[in-house]
C-alpha cells in the first residue's frame, strides 16, 4: 500500500454531502424499499427514461461494513435485466446523468457513490486499490438481485471511470464488460507520480482531503511495485471484456489504456483506442485530423452493448487502434492515420539519437572524450509548462519557442530529415549527469521541429535523480560523480516528415505539470534556501547520453 511520507492521510475524513441535484427524499414505486437519509433527487434523471421506469435507493454494505449510497433505475417491462453500473467519486447525482445513453435499451442502471465520497461511508485510499474489493462486493450484491439477469457492465470516463477500471482486476464472473475511457486505475502509478516526481494530477487527490498543499517539498512517496505486479498477475485470464480509450496528450502516462492492453491482451479480450487528444479536445497548438480517404487497418471492434445485452462472446482477438500523428500541413506526408495492432509496442527498431556537446542530435555516437553541456537550475525561477500532457492546464502540441529565452533548457536538434521517420511505442532516455546537489529532477521533451521553426512538443517526461539505482532504492547523488539516469517517458506514435528536425530538450522544471524540486535530498518547507544547481549532461563515448526512439520506419 502507498505511504505518503510528506503528507499522512488523516484517519477521519469529512464527508462531502454535495450533489449536483437538489436533495430530496428518493421516490419508490412501492414495490422496492428505499433507505431513508440518502440525498438524491431522481426527478431530472427520470426525464431521460421511458414512462413506467422504477427508481429506488439502497445502502449497499461492503465486506468491511462500510455502506455505499446506491441508486437503482429499472426500465419498464419484465425483469430480470442486464445491468450497467457506475461507481463514482464525483457524486451519484451527476453520475446518474450518464444513464441517458442507455435509458431506451431495456437495461437497468445502478449508480453508486464510491468509498468516502458523497453519502458513502469509509476512507479514501489514494491509489484506488480498495476499488478492486469494493467493486467486487458491489457486483456481488447486484448479481444476487432478482432484477439482474447475471450480466453486468461498468462504464465511466475520467474520475467516473477509475472505479470501473479497478473493478476489472477483480475478475467477478458476472462482470461481462467494462467500457471506461479517458481514465486510469492505479492513480499513484499513472496520475500522481512519474518516475518518483509528483505530477499535477496529485492535486486531484488533495481536493478529496480538504488539504491545500503538501507541507514539504519534494513530495516523497514509497510504493510496493511488486505488490502491484502481483495484482496484475492475479487478474490474468480475465473473462471480462475491457474497452478503453486515451490520448497521446492525456495526463495519464501509459496507464489510461496501453499498460492494461500490454498486461491483459494475450490472456483476455482488450480493445483500446489511442487518439491525438488530451484529457479533452485539443484547444491550443496543433490539431490533428485523419487524412482524407485513409482507412484503418485491422479488424472491427466488437460492440460492448452486444456483449452486455446479447451475451455475445467476442471472437476478435485483442486489438489496439492508435493514431499516428503527422505533418498537419502536408497532405502527402506519412501519418495522420489510425493503425491497428495486436501487440504493443508494434514491431520497431529501438534507435538511439545521441546528444552532442555542440547541441546536435545524431545517430552517430559522440566522439568528444570530454564532451558535456551544462545549465543552472534555480527552483525559485522554474520553467513554466508548455503543452504536453498535464492535468489542470493547457495540454497538447504547443510551440516550445515560447520558452526560447530560458537558459535552463538544453536543446539538441537533428539535421533536417532526408526521409520521414515514423515511431510507435515507448520512449526511453538515458542521461549521464553530474551535479553539485544531492538530488534534483530532470525533465525531458521530444520535439517535432517544422521547417518554419514551430517546435511541437510530442511528449514530456520526468525523473527524480535520487532513484538512479531504482524506484525502490533512493540514494543521494555524489557531488560531481557521473550518474546514469535510465527511464521511460511513456508511449507515442508520430511520423516526423521529411525536412523536419527531431529535437530533444533537457531541463529540470516544468510547472505546474511537475512539482518544482528544491535541489535538496531531505524535504524542506519552501524554496527560500534552495541552492542553485549546476547540472552537467555528459555527451562522450564513455557517457553517451541519448534518447531511444521506437522507429518503425527509418531512412
């Protein structure tokens, strides 16, 4: 389980009784009991449903005795029905509005406040692992009801979908399909931290605890990764069909869809879609459109509702449909198409692009025996975030020239490409660094440089240097000693067009996407005494810093 060193979780959390609908006593048709005291007004929800729809409320007890506020909508007609379940931390009032899409399909709809939220009892767990057991217990209760025909599906997007994604791991025999999108399961791994660095998404957790700010920086958290691997191992051979979607500029690393596809596509049925979007539509920077006349390769996904309503077992093997970004101006350029694959990453050649002391980026190993570059990082003057994929701000393919005057960003550029280079898969970096502080953060960015100079961010990643020996073995840096930082910074798919340059930037801050590091090993209350770090990036045959790209098509 997660232990947040800098911010202990309080034992007794205040209950949030707010709802998006006016509170009133729930209605009943007289045949189903309604539990008193649950603040929920179904009037607006029932407007979506056909005449004769029945509504009632329950407090569903889980294995530890905590009771979950639950609303049930039964369509007119003779039970039993297939059931759609939405468990949500955002209030079952708003969650119930999602029933509109299913109100005419002869499906029962159940919406429930998740643990510690709305009118449900219990204490929130930061990494959502409790949702595996909580989801199982709720599914078990539904499956025993006379109005359930034994086929249950779970839905949800963003925060609404976290519970459904975790319930997938529970392998409940009556959970036939999960179709959640734009979401993650384990928040710690995919939203709150990246390679040890606190991300903007962590603020989402603080709002649930009425905590304004973590009192010490950097925020440190320990996590039992082996424990999570056991959870994934136990969830293998999952009979539940999983549908998931995500975007290359979303804020969830690879946890939104890709890592679940990798973990379960071989032993289960997973159908994932990755588009060129953020946590919503791209509002600034470049926007990508599917090339005119382009057709996706591969097979057609099965229908989630057919699986739920008709009980159909999909014969189509697991598939991932992903968008390959490309030049937005050149209609003849590669990319801007969807492709399909049965494995992730698709077949590729890991190709190193080396950093050189003259700030070039090349496929040839560096030759300067003492090659290195440097910059000063001052936590009191951090670089602002500029697009990429962070939560709570403008995400997307923004122009990095907005930061061109900052001296604390090292920029390495390839020569103009003679032929296009297409990549698809996980991005990796190997930085050989030395510094005069005991710890710091290093930020990397992959950039597509257009012939007109536009520096389009493709992906941004972070790594806290104390984890140079592994996330389970933090240790301070030795002054002026060269340390190797090897890490991945999630997946992408893009075709760099002929005439473009591939660029790789290195810096130490991107706020608010990542927490500003104080350049100290021990956490401190503020940045008032933070030293200015002198960071060196080594670019020599002995210490060949590089970015490793999963090239599917190369010169």
